[in-house]
C-alpha cells in the first residue's frame, strides 16, 4: 500500500489508471485503525492508496471527504464509488466488485 502524505502530486496519475481503492484516513481515528488490517488482507487483490486527511486537505475538499474512514474506489471508466465507515475485508471486496 502506498501512503500519500503532504504531496499529492502523483495522485491523479495513480487514479487515472483505474481499479484503485483510496483510503482517506486519520492517525487519530479509531475506525481507521480497525480498517487498516482489513485492507492489509486484500492488498494483493486491489491497488490501495492511503491518504492522510490531516496532510492532504486539498484532496479531501476535492472529493468531499468529511468523515473518516472514507473509501473511494476509482474505476477504469473514470467513475468512482464512495463508502464511509468501517468494513471488513469481505465487505470491501464486495464494494469494489459492484
């Protein structure tokens, strides 16, 4: 998993390829800490990018992230789906397959 901190220069390049799950998280967030091992379980099945909201306010504004954890799945066709809150690894896989 790649963690984007402070500089999101390559963010658009990464998501433009599609099939990327972006985890907007905060180090102080309890549900974010619970989600981290769930994402670790599936990191071989989907590209996962972690974005620390405290260090990437512009990305949060751009995608309307107001709560954490927020998962955004960017698809190859340029669309994306959003889920707010904790999920198990199985639920995350179902989320990205819909």
